[in-house]
């Protein structure tokens, strides 16, 4: 079909027929030249048809969905561009490269001449689209604006050649200018298609102007970003180059470690730590220092050690704990026999923690004699709570820096024991046992017990500051357990921060059960034996407890059982490792295995004596029997006190003597009876230090017995503090003292009446064998303590019997109801 070109460049308004080729993500504009690579079979056939039959003209239209290989009519836009094939080049891979020139807009209607979209390529009827007329003045104004924007665009976008900008700037027609600019703008094909479909040249140029201004802004931003990235890349390349040079230098100098690589590794480790921002910034500064130091410098080692210490700590890493009280009780019963009240108190803490997740770490202080299981019960607490356990011994610590560390200004400075302990843990909520907290001392280097005030204060230890780290570390989730033998050695402010739980000494029956269930199986296993090799009868076990050990705990008992196991091991080895050999220990052959008895069971006297009274003392190893002896000699009123007594005990002796002198007329003594005699007070076991006020009534009773020449009952023991008026004041450690009296085979025990309430803490098996008599003053003590029958025999037939002595003789002992 023939057609003629109009003034606008399009053909006459009548319909024309051309082959159609679909484009993907490309929009062809009139008066633009674009090279395209064509690979679809239908497109290649359409190009061949256009060259052969249609004077190299072809209709190019964009498909709406680029991913479709064979688009349907509804997938193609309605407006496209009639183009001319300027050049075609076939490539080895079967595709062709074609250079197209856009001629004019056209709208396609439908396939013609029986051609369908199912065939190789469609032939379509086209209707050319001509631009609408435009106002000259408006056009001129808009064209000038676009020319100015185009010039700026050419300056910021180096991809557009200056010649191209110059050529486009010569165009004065609105439609042609818009069509010439669009191929150079990087916008989405859908927006280009919208521009292509605008018939009004002014509206089209306005839209192009808007896109042009947007592209100028985007290109400017891209340029700034590119310059920044380029500068950063140059910096990184420079650093990389310098680092590589440093590596080469270090290699030449024989240095194996790369300080920059080490600093990089440290920074990676720091990123993984859950530290607060202040601490993180502090460590980053130290790492930056490392980068600038030579590894051979002394300061490098100091800084590196500091960073390693900080990064080795489990910052804010907590182990999730699900507390099961039943399981915890079972674990503690498996590990320890008895100790019911301490166990109950500890389980109460666990119960509270299971209900309140945010509870601060409790701070317990286990106080008791050696060997009762304070440290081991702390280990059981950690096992019951499924937490890590760290034991920290404070015995002999006298430097405050042992707790809080040394400042980094000192040579060889290190953190304190608390940070040392946390470094060995994987989590920040372990159980830390501060062992022997009462054995710390003080000197010119500071007071470590004062340093513990911050550690053991739940209100302060969430920001514990070690002198070496100089960073705040949270200790509030740590379960602190301290152990001590003597509460009096712990400063009051430190006691105030802890929950005191007393662990009393074991009864003989408890020791027997512990030996059978825990100690003997443990020693058999440690000595490579079996239960068939060693057997100890019940009577022999009781004999070992009574005559070979005298302690509140069970350590010496365990040593005696270890001796039995060693004897068995020797017997097996001498029999050529005959594992069938066994040793059966009975009460009869016990002395041949363990030797002679080390202690006499029952420390009380066998008969009543004048000037000898039995007291009860509470020591670091538990309760003890305390014998007090008083002897009168001719002299000048001198008082001699021996037995390595402390100041308090010596003052108690002076108070007892003053009490007797103040009541000399009631005792039937002359007012100046003491002026012609010397008084010697002695407490046996002179090598053992003794102190405390609880022996006051014992000292007074022994003196009164000596002055009155009346014996003291040998089966009676007593404890209590005396005043100058003869009143009996309460004492501590009643349970342990009654255990000692029971162990010493005493029958009667005099205690202060104010201590009667403490009898609830004493086991019934002890109370049923002892007659406990509460007393309020020394008159009651003497009425019970002095042996009336022996006194009657002593004074019978004498003329100088005092009224008080007669009362003592006539008064029959009546045991109070108890």
C-alpha cells in the first residue's frame, strides 16, 4: 500500500500495514536511534519481512510484562513507534544486532490479512498519530527552560556527550525536543510509555521537564555518594596497602604476630560482648592504643593484658535456671546427713527465687565448727540450682587489693579475687563461696573485710568497681555464700550484710550414720577397695566416734576410717593382691588396728572433789568440757590465775572472788578471810587459749567449794556469766555446750534461766539424757552444785560449822520439774 510523508514526519492519516515486533523494557521514541539485540524467532522474522517487503519499516511496541516470552494482544501497549531499520548484523549465536531509527507515533488496531498472534509474527493495521498544535509563546518559554535544565543535566551526567546536548539544544519544537530528550533519561519504561502516549506536545514537554529535573537531582546525589564511596575506598586501599607493608616489615624483622590483626580480632571479640556503652567505649580506646604501639614496648603488654582481662569476663551472660525445690531437697539430702534447719533456710531462698525472677542474689553466711560441711553444702547449693560453683579462700588475706585488685599504675597489677573467680566462669550468675571469711586480717595495706562490704551489699554490688578494670561490673545476680568458724571475728557491718545460718556440731548418732553412709564408702572407693574388703561393726563405729575423735565435725573421723582402709590395702598387697582378703573391725580388735584410745569418753570426774567444778565452753571446734580447779595456800591474799586464760575469763574470776567476799558473812567466812591465803585458779589443758564470760559461775562455784571445804557434784556441769551481785546472765552456743555435756556423761546441767528458750534447738535425744536446771542467781547454783551428802560427812563432829554450811548440809537436793 502506497503512502506519502506529511510535514510532521508521519505518513498520511490513512491506515498502513506493517509487521510488528514487541520490545521488552525498551520504549522507542520518534527521532531517536537505538541499537537492539534481537533473539526471539518472531522478532527476527518480523525484521526480515520488513526488509524484504516494507522498505525496512517496522512497528515497535513495548510489552507490558517483560517476562512473557510470547505476549498476547492484551499484553502490548496500544501506542508504539514506526521505525526504520538502518543496519542489521547477524551474530554467531543466532541473534542479530539491529540499529533502529524512530519515525513517528502510531496506534495499532488489530492483526490483518488473516495473520494471528499464534503465527510467527503478526501484521497489524496502524493509524499514525500527529501532534496537536501548540501556543508559540508558551512553547518558547518552556523550550528555554528545558534547554537550561538540559545544559545542567549534561554537566552532571558525563554519560551524555556534549555534542548530543548541543544537537538537542538546537531543537525549538516542543514535541521534537521532548522525544529527543527521553532516550537519554534513566527512568522506568512504564513512565517512558506514558510520555510516548501524550499527544499534546506542551504537556509532553512539561512531563519531560519534570523528569529531567528529577534526573538532575538524582545524578547529583549519585555523584556525591560516589565521591564519598570513592574517598572511603581510597582510604581503605591506603590502609590496606600500609597494613601489607607493616606485615612485610614485621616478617622481615622476624615478628610472627601481626599487631593490626590482633587488634582486629580483639574488636571482633568486643562486638560479641554484651557490655554497656561506657565500658565498650573504654575498651575500644584501649584497642586503638594497641594499634599505635609497637609490640616490643612494655606499655603494649600492659594494655593487651587489660583488654584480655575485660574480654575474658562473661559480661551480662546469665544461665537460665529452673529451680525444682523437690529435686534440690533431694540433692542436699544426698550430700549431707542432718542439718535440717540450715537446709530448710536455703530451700526457702530457692523457693523465693523460683517465684521472682528478678530477685537479687542472696548472701548467706554459714557459721559452724570445722568439719561440719559448710563448704560442701555450698557446693551442693550450686548443684541444686544448676549453677557454676567457684570457691574463693580468704584465709590469711590481709591486703584490700586481694578483693578489689591493684590499680593499673602499679607494675604487675592484676584484678582482685572476685574478678579472678568470674573469669573462670561462663556465666555471670555463679555460686561463689567465700571460704574462711573470719580468717582475714588487717595491716598497713588495708582492711579486706571493708572491701567486702561493697561486694556483699545487694544495693551496691550491681556496680562493683574493681581497681584494675575501673569498670562497673554487675554482681547482683551472683549467689554469694560465706563460711566462718567464729562469728565474733567478723566485723559487725559485714555481718549486717549477710544472712547468718548456723551449722551446729553433729551428735554421736549423726556421726555414726555419716560414717556409715558417706565417709566409709568414700574411703573404700579412694583406696581401691570394695565393700567386701572392709566391714566395721556398729559397736566398733561408735567406739571410733567416742574414743578416737573429739570434734564437732567429722574430719578426724574420716582420717580414722582411712587408716582402717590402709590397713586393709596393706593386707591385700601382702597377700599378692588377693582381693578376697577382708578386714572385719569389731570393738574387740579395734585397738590393734587404730592403736590405743586417744580420748577418754566422758570427761567428767569420777567422784566429787573440793575446789573442782565442771564448766562448758564453746570453741571453734564445738562444745567442750572445761575443768576449773581452785587451791588455797597460806599467803598474803595473792590471786594466781593460770591456764592461758583471756582477759574476759580473768575478769570473770575476779568478779567471782568479789562476789564471794561481798557475801562472806552469809557464807560464814571472816571478812578478812582472804588476807592470809593465796588463791590459785587453774584451768587444765594450759596450751589451749580460753576466753569468754560463760565460765563465770563455774569459777565462782569452784572458789566457793574451796573456801567452804565442800565438794562439787562430779556429775554436774554448768555454764553462765556471773555479775558482782551474783546474778546469772545468758550465754551463747547452748546447743554445742549441751552436746559436750552429753558426750562427757554429765547428768545435770545448770544453765541461765534466760537460755531456757534455746532448748528448742537442742535434739530430744540429748535432752532425754540430761537434767536441765535453769538458774537465776549464784545461790541457786551453789544449792544445786555443792554435794550435800559429802559436805554432811565432812562437817560432822566439827564445832565451827557456819550457818550457811549447815543449810547446805540439811538442804536435800530436789530436782525441779522440767
